[in-house]
């Protein structure tokens, strides 16, 4: 590709350093770029506009653009958690270092009609969520600044950080932020936090152990308002190498108090084959949880929400066991069903400071369910996806027949087949659409960014 003239390059670089860009200015700059490079600047590939976008951005910010087979491109592609995302190949990757550079990129995509994606941690399961085939992926890897206010009440966190880096940065100051529980997931107000008592207990699956843990989970949901420091995640999983099902109780208590009363219904369950419970800092705890989420495999996530019920929870586990039996032979498969609580002391805050659009204000306790499956080969995709769909369909039908269903879908756990925003309720969906129409009248983020979930669902 021919390079722009020195004069044009200096002009374009001076524009990039300004604080704002307009669509008209970027159109003019791209027109000048095409004049300098010939009308065939975008002649290659299925999306020629994206080749033009890559070439223009490279002419202005050469060190921010990488192409296939270059070390930078291949490294950034390797940082995705799911194999589906890693195998998606954009025309180029753009790694901005400021909001102004992101603005320039998005305006460039508008002018060139180039589809794009945005990657922070790259921890979504399905293809296209934060990578785009033959388009341009904006990788936020360089937006990794961290700062804590003098009074330690506010943390400024760049969107390219991993949660481990955030927690480790804040740990010496004995504060933290609300964020991901897994260290390698990408990203508020800060609040005091020193060490905590946390870890995981693992059990071989038996009906008796499952009943005891499900009962403990139910009562934690009922009693949570009396002790907001306690939190639990319950996961049922299949260990293929031993051909056994296991139960993992991930326990967290936000004070360094061993075996607190609020969690003793869990710690009193007999028969744990492994335990990592101890006083630990948050950063190292997320590393432990990350070890159960290795990257490089094919992944699918699904979600649904039900009312808090130990009996229903047991039925959902039975459905999971039945459906997994048909796919246990798939190479490298690790299927799990995961339960988390949305307690009333959480949801009461959902309407504060203007509220949020989730449609959960004051509701609960609710049981947020995640079907999470990893496996090795694309040849098994159809079988895995069918099993996951069956678990969700059978589970939601079972909950509905008992009047224990709930419409809410948690976005970070949802499959691309699930209509997340509709689950927030018609009123909230209308509000979100009106906000989108006001601030994105050209629908750039709904159309040029095709991946992930959309306010206007197609198909």
C-alpha cells in the first residue's frame, strides 16, 4: 500500500491530537487519503470499506493498527477466552490509547461503512461478541490506566484492564471495587476491603449432598439481608477424566472471619474431597476462580432466572444430569450448571440514583442460573448446543409449571439465541430504545457493530 505524503500525514496527525472530531472532518481526511493512495485503496477483500478504514487509520496512527500474521495481531487474537472468538479474523485490529482515538475510529467506520467490534477482556463465549470477521476490532488493551482518588472513594479504571490488575492495584490501599470474580475478565466507586474468608469446597455428587447444599443455598437467600457479607456460588460439573459429577461450593465472606455463621450451613456439609477455604485477598481469590475457566476451548453460555426454591433447584440439577448424559463422550467436554443468588438486599438498590433498566427493583430472592459448557472440537458444536438448549427449555418449562419462573436474562451469561433486552420488560426496553435513538440516531452501535446483543433484535 502506498504511503500518504509527509504533509498530509502531519496534517492528519495534528487532527488526531485534537480533542474532538466531526464526521465532516473525517470524511475530508479520508477523501484526501484516497486521493494520495488512488481510488483502489479499498480494493481487497469481502468488505473493501474495512480495508480503506484500516489503511486510513494506519496512515494516521501506524503503531495502533495490526494486520494478520503480524506478531501484534496474532498476540491480541490469542487473548480471547473462547475458541470461537479467537478463530474470528478481522481485516485489522486497532488498539487505541485514548477516547479521542476511539472517536476517530468510529467516525472512520461510519464513513467507510465498515463493521467493527470492541474488545475489553474478550471473555464472551460466542463468535462476534467482541471480534468481527473481515471487519475491524477495536482492542482496548492500551486503555489500562488505574488511579485512586486522594480520599480513596473513587477509582478510575481503564476499560482495557483485567480485574486481577484492578484488585491488585487497590489491595495495598485496603479498598476495592465491584467487579468480576475471575481474574482474566476485562472491565466506579471504591469501598473499603481488606482480606476476606473465601475459597471452594468440592464434593462428589450424591443425592444427599446435593439436597443439603441446595437447602443451604435456599436459606442463604432467605437470610441474606441479615448478613450481607456472605455470598455463594454453587456449580454442578462433570469431570470427564474420572467420569464423575462433582459439586463445587464457592464461598465468600467479605471479612477475614473464618467459618462465619452465615455460611455454616455449607461448611457443615460432610464429605468434601477438597477445600481451599482460607483468609485471602481478593486478587488471589480471583486467580483461583480463573483456574476453573481456562481459555482456548470452545464455549457456550446460557442463562435463565427462577424463584428461590430448593426443590426446584434439585429438579433443575436432575434435568442437567439427564441432558449431559447424552454428550459425556464429546472430547474435552466440561458441562456445568451454576447457581447464584440475587437477594432482596441487592435488588433494593436497583432503583437508586435514577435506577437501572434490569426490571428487578426490590425483587428476590432470585436464583440466577448459568449453563456453561466447554469442549474441544467444532465438529461437536451441534450436539453441545442442542444439549444446552434442551437444559434451558426443560428447566424454564418446569419452573413455569410451578409458578417459579422469572423473565430476567443476565446479559453476561446469555447465549446469542436469547433475547436479553426483551427480558427487562417492555417499559425498560422502550426507554433503552429511546436513549439509543437520541444519542445514536444513525444506529451505528446497532448496525455497524453487529455482534453481541441488540435493542432491536433481528430474526
